[in-house]
């Protein structure tokens, strides 16, 4: 059983728990219902161990898991332990997310948009993004020497994995905004329309009660707390910190007594934070957080990092299954395609030749390319007349 995280922030059960579930028994019943385990979980038994939300919210992983295991009826090991782990996971999500179904849908939609763009054929690997992102033969050559010991299958595995991870990396920051921006009763702040100035441009810094009521905020808790959420401390430069500081200082004026947090999810220390100095000079009443402190402030729960990670991983597996994305099968298919197209010898030089040698030399030289394009455009225009 995974150990719980240490406490770095003061935590208390979010207000929505009493409103949604009335008692802890309601949480256990909801968790069992989501897993179809209503008959297996003795709700009265586990409620005895956690009679109120304060006790349940502060329970560590081991204590919660053991209490759930002891309250499962009619299920033998190892299925009993598996069900207990699943129930424990769902219970903890219910303690953090007011609308678990909505958050699940958002995670799945975001992941689906990325996974469906994973390379699944050799042509998609070699020329993704409509041909704007071509596979670099020099990277292929270096990867062969560094990682693959001249194994073509290993090479393709590394290249495809790299493409997939790059796409996922672009998504992570947005996932933090969407998921943690809805944790502990918070509301996600949508991208503002902006206020149209005298020059006709939209100003997203200026406060407006309808068009931009929360400038700079990615999430809020009513008008009591406001959050700007970044993935890492280097995600924004100094000038961005000054801009955010101006926006947050405006929030302080419009919502007196509000607390404002500039959070970065990944990192052990604020040392080296690129935009913290400029931000705090502009809004000294705000607070900057990183790492565990950021997760616990946003999620309210000690184990928010693990709760969020497990949630995303579960949805990722569901999306891969739904889209039939089988990494190993993709690699085997590409391996066959590569051998048919490039052969099996000297893959780096074969790819280099293929990726830079044109069918028509005029396509690579601006003088002749421009003339060809001009003729093509004129022919198209004439044909329309």
C-alpha cells in the first residue's frame, strides 16, 4: 500500500461533502455504486471506522485500505484486495472532486484529442503535422548509436515513444488547470473574452464585471481564493510574472480580503523560479507555491498528487483501449513498412537520402520554386476564367 504524503498545508474537508453526502456513509455508498459493489461493501461496518468527514478526510492510505478490506463481504482474495484498492481510490477522489463524472469526462476528452494524434503508421512518424514536422535522420543516426545498438525495432520504439511523450508533455499543463482547477469545490475560470479598447483590440488584463471578472485566474473558490496554475516554475518568464502580478493586484482591489496563489505543480523548491520575483514585487500580498504545497493547496487533501495521477492514468488506459492504440502492434506495423520502404541496412543513411532528395530539384530552390508556383497559380486562374 502506497504511503501517504506529509502535510505541508492546513487541510480540512471541503464544504460540498456535507451538502452532497450528508454523512460519510453517503461517500462509501457512492463509491460502491460507481464500481457495482453495493452488495460487496458493508457500509455500516466501514462507517464505524470513519464516523465523520474530518476523520475520513485525514485517514492515511493504509488505515482506509485496511478498513475497506475488513468491510468487504462475499469476495475472496485476491479479488478482495483488488476491490479494496479500487474502492479506496474512488473514495479519495470523491473527497476531492465535487463532480467526479464531469472531471472524468474532461480528462478523457483532453487525452483522446492527443492519443488519436499519436503516430500509428510510418508516414505519420516520418512527416507529422502535415509534413511540417519531419523525422530528422541525424537524430535517427544518433539514437541508433546511443540507445538501440543498431536494432531497427528498438529505434522505432524510441522514436514513436518520443513523439507520443512530446504530445503528452504539451497536454500536462492544461490537464493541471482543468483537473486541479475543479478540486475541493473550486470553479474553473474560462478564458476571458477581453475588453475591447479604443484601438479595437481585446485587453484581457482589464477588469470587467461580465467580460473579464477574474483577470489572470485559472481557477477560483468563489471570490475568496484565486489561482494561476502552471506546470513548472520555468513555465513563465519574468515579464509574465509582472503581468500576472498586475492582474492579481486588480483582483485584490475588486475582491477585498481574497487570497491569491501563483502555483507551479512540479518542483521541490522555489529556487530558480523565473517569474516569482517580478510577480511578488507587483502583488506582494499574493503567495507563490510549488510542488506538494501547490497540490495540497489546490486539492485540499494531503494525497492530492497521488489522487490526480492515478485518476489521469486510469483515464489514459480507457482512452487507449477505446481508440485501439496498441503501442507494440504499432511498432510491428512500422517495422514492416520500414523494411519495405528503406530496407534493413544502414537505416540512418537510407532515411537521410529519402528525406532530403526531391522528386523535382525545382522544389528546393526559391528561384525555380517561385516560378513554378507562379505558373501554377496563373494556370489555375486562367482555367477559372
